[in-house]
C-alpha cells in the first residue's frame, strides 16, 4: 500500500520546540514539536542527529522505551513543509532492535520523542519500517498530520530534505509500500524502501484451513500483511483492560468473538475521549466503524524480513471512527452497532458439533469493500472448520442459511436450504449461500431504490466426508416427446460410483405445443462442487422485497431442472432466452449436488411398410425418416396376434439426408396381424423417438373342388383351406355371374378348412373362388379362381 496524502486543514504555526495547537478533532496533550522546528534543530545539532526514543509494549502491557536517533525530515530543502506529505526519518537502536531484526509490525503508532535541550517533545508516530534489511531504520508520521486526520492522494516518492548517511549507507529518497524487488532497486540506487507497519491479525480459526487462506489472500491483495493467530477472543481476553496512554497497545477490529480480524498497534496520544494510533491506515477507508479494544502483547517475533508483535485483543472500549493515512481515530466509550453471525456445525460420522458466534460491526458487515464483503461468509466457516479441520477437507454438507435484512422500515428474512459438495473445502462450500445472499444484498444496496442492511446471519450445517455430487450425462424420453405428461429420464454420473444412475422427472407439454424443439436437463452447480461460488441473483430488482423474493426462489444446488423450448431457434439457446418461445420446465430436488447440462433436439420418426398388407409368410420391406436425428439406429419390434411379448425383428442404421435421417430394412414373414414399433435410439444431439403401426397380414386361402367337370345337375364339393389354420374366421365361397361375385355359402373354418356343396348351372362355365371374411388375427384373403364346366 502507498501512503497518499495532502493537507486539507491548516495547522497552527508552531513555536520553537513547543506544543502544537489543538485541531478540531484531537491533539496531543503533551509537549510536541512541529516539522519546521524539528528541521531547524536537526540542522543545528552536532552531526545532524538528535537523540530520542519511542514508547511501545514488548510483552504484556508494560510500556518500554526504545532509543532512536532522529536523522531527517522528508520534503526537500524548502521552508514550506507539508505535514501530510512529509515524514521523519529515524534509526531505532539498542538490544531489542538488534534481537528483533528491526522495527516490528505492531509498533506502529508508538509515540516518537526527541530530546531538545533536556525536554522530551512528541514529534509523531512510528509508522513505517525498512523492508528486508536488518536494522532499525524507520519513518514517523508527523504529529501535525495525525492531529488533522485527513488523507488524500499524493506521490509515493518523497525526497529527503538532504542526503542522510545511515547505518545502511547514504539515502536520499523514500519509497513507501514497495515490493521486495522495489526495495532492492531502491537500496541499490540510494533510496530506502519501507512499508507501513500494519498487519491484519486473524485469530480463532486454523491458518491451515481453506477459509482462512481464502480470506488472507484477499487481505494480501489489498496490501495487508496477514499474521495468523490461533487464539480465540474469549471472555478471558475480554476481561483484560488497561488505560489508554501513549505507548499502550491497542486493537482495531472488524470482528470479535470466536473469530477476530483486525490490527494491533500502539496508542500515539490521548485527548479526553479520543485517541490517535497506528500513524498509518489499517485499510484506509476514511470514515469507518471498527471495534476499539485494549490489546495484550504475547511477545515479539524476530525476523529480518518481517518482525512483528504477537498479540491478543482485550476488552472492548469504544469505536474506531476514522481510518486515515495519518492514523486511526478511536472514541470511547460507546461501542459500534454490530451484526452477529451464528454458525452451528455437526459432523455426521462422529456426532461432534460446535457453535461459533462472531460479532462484526454493522459497518463492516454491510461494507461494499471487496475485502470486507468476504468477512461475513468467513465468519460463518468457524464452526465447520472446527468440526472438520483437515487442510484438504473434501466431502459434502447440508445447510440452512438464514439472513435477516432491513430497509429501515421493514424487516425481511431470507432462508435457504441447500446441499453442497466440494473436492477441496467443505467449510468454504458451507458458507457459499452466506456469500450469495450477503453479496446480493450488498450489490442491491449500491444500486437499488432503497437501502438494505444485514441485521443477522445464522447457518446450520451437517458435514460428511462422503461425496454427494453427480453430473448430468444424458437425457431421454422413452417413446419420444409427446403432448401431455412425459417421463424424462436423466442419467447422472455420481462421484465415486461407476454405474450411471437414472432419475425420472415428469414434464407436462401443453396441448398445441410444437414438438420440434430442444430438451435440456441441468443442475445449478458448477463442476459438481461449489467451492464458495454462488449463483447470480437475476433479474435486477429495484426494491428489497423483490430481491428477497429472487433470493428465496433461486435454485438450490441439488435441484435438477428439465426444460423444453419449442421451435428451431431453441437449438441455439436451450432456455429460450431472447426468443418468443417460453420454456416449459419441471424440477426435482435430489438431495445431492447436481452439475452439468445436456441438451438434445426432439425427433420424430416415420415408418412405411411395403407391401402395406403382405400375405401370411410373405416378407416385407420398410423405409423411414427421422426428423431431428441424422445418426443412430432404429430397432423394429413386433408383436403378432396372440403374442404377449414383443420381439426384435429388424435393426437399421440411420444416415443423414437433407438435414434428416433415413433408414431402410426388411421384415421377416408374419403369419398374422402384427403391431410394429420402430424405436429411434437417439444420439448425443437428438432425443430418441418411436412410432407404432399395425400391418394387416392377409390370410393365404387355397381352393379345390371335387370335380371341375360335373354332369348337368350334379353337385360338386368346394374345399377351402386357410393359412394360418388358427385365423379364427369364416370362409365365403362365391361364384361370378358375369357381372358380380355372388355368395354360395359362408362356412366357419375353426381348423383352417371349410367345405361347401355347389350345383353349377346346367350349361356353360362357372368361375368360383373362396375368401376369408377377416378376423382379429388376419386380414381378408382371397383364393385363386377355379372354372367349373358342366359336361
């Protein structure tokens, strides 16, 4: 982070080596020295160095003195020094600094004093330390800037009033907030690279946990050094209290309770109910609302790269109201308004449970800052991490999240039950609904027509090491899509299982809907795990009640959706967005996290058989067309009269022709009427479909006579035979009278044989034939014609 400041308030002129004028906000009550006087004293001092010290806590609450040499004032050689653009360069020394490796984080805000002819004068607050260099070089924020407590952009490159020889060599400029590479470059070219001695302390949660790492990465991206502390801010810590005096430890917290997040530093000065600390910003938000706490220093962590204090917040004493470039302003005794995040977690395999309670200031819980937006879901993960603390915590969870939100006039409750599965961090996944709801509220607050503030957050979770996720791999409709109720079969590949699981969803297609569209099966989750990711709360509502309705109706991770959109345009957009067709949808809660999407075009199959009515025992050919399917196979199943089971009688390959599929094949001979069912298998892009038709199989009829040359007046016997013998109908014997066929007799043929007596006309020739009437088993059949000639 860079220190960017400019003066907005004119500070009263300082007399030589004497007290500052009091600002409108706060001012030190002890003697202080201004920059102009300090620079003049440095110019007159032997070697250009003035002795001094700073006060800070190294252990517990005891305030100690660390000797310093005050070396220079930044800002150039002119007399017009800007307190919000200048810094004081000093070198701390002595055995404490030698042991630690330099000035430590947590010392920020330590009041720095210079001794002028036997009088100790406050010049400012220790704020910046040298990076990656063993030694005590540091920079102090001038007391004038802290008194003004105002900060806006300025250059990060600050010249010194004159080159200064330090223990690390000659230095003529200062770089604030540089990286390691910038530090090395600055040192090589005569500069000194320093960083604010600000650290974000995180306590109450394992630093090895994924939620900690996720939040710490956000903080580091925001330019903060993160210090992990496992300790919780329990009642014992909260009982520790000590007066706020210059040099005392102080904590500024965004959250407290079972998870505490904030900075630990040092009080610079106190003025009644106000105190100034840090000498630099925590996050630099300007007006803010943080918890003001006492702090207990557990000890010091030596390091050449990053020495720092280890500390624990003590009792709550008031509110941090300003977070500025020159420091933080705390006001006692009133505490800030807060939002409580309660989390109850249970491990299903062991029955181990835990409850965490984290309080955040209402300002932080409702902050639009990307850093603080993540702190509410972070707070909700404390209990899940406690019961499932493995660094890589794969598994699943069932959660219920309740968020209370208000617009100032009405209060609304958003409750969301959900299933989660994650290959890396179940605790993070548990809080994904917290992130979704609170993030949506924050976005609404920034753009909506009315305010929205989170009041409270509760989350319960049941966590298991067993994976509970499935990916959609197929969708089909047995028999093809039709008007009315459709049984949609969705194929799921469940994590850890080789076999594909099939679930059924009923989709009702209204009358009049074209069946030429696309069917989609999908789950709301991404990749079978949520990992803290959250769905979008669309559409964009203007009022809080509308947002709440959207949040409540948003699909849960275990919700399988089947959607159908008719029309050719749906092939480009399975959900019909941007088209006139409205999607027809059906959903099902599966109890496991569903991911993936499969879409298929609806198909329709046609079947033609020729000859259309074959004779018993005569084979037939078939031809067909599949609209919406260009590849795949067609199976033809048959069930003849009297049979109870279908049998596969033919298989054909579908080949594409003119944006459709065609198929051909041959059927075996059938003995009786047969119901055919042609089933298209579908493909990766097309739904299967089927069509049924019944072919009438004609009886095969034979005709013989006892004689074809009878004597005049003598009867003959006509014999009709029918195949199949079990056709179950009657045989009609007929003669042709020259104009039409006239019935001779109708005879039942239960065994496939019938006879009739017939006396031909006395003269001439007579044509006769036999035919079946037709029955449930066979269509009508006709015999060959016989000619009877009377002798």
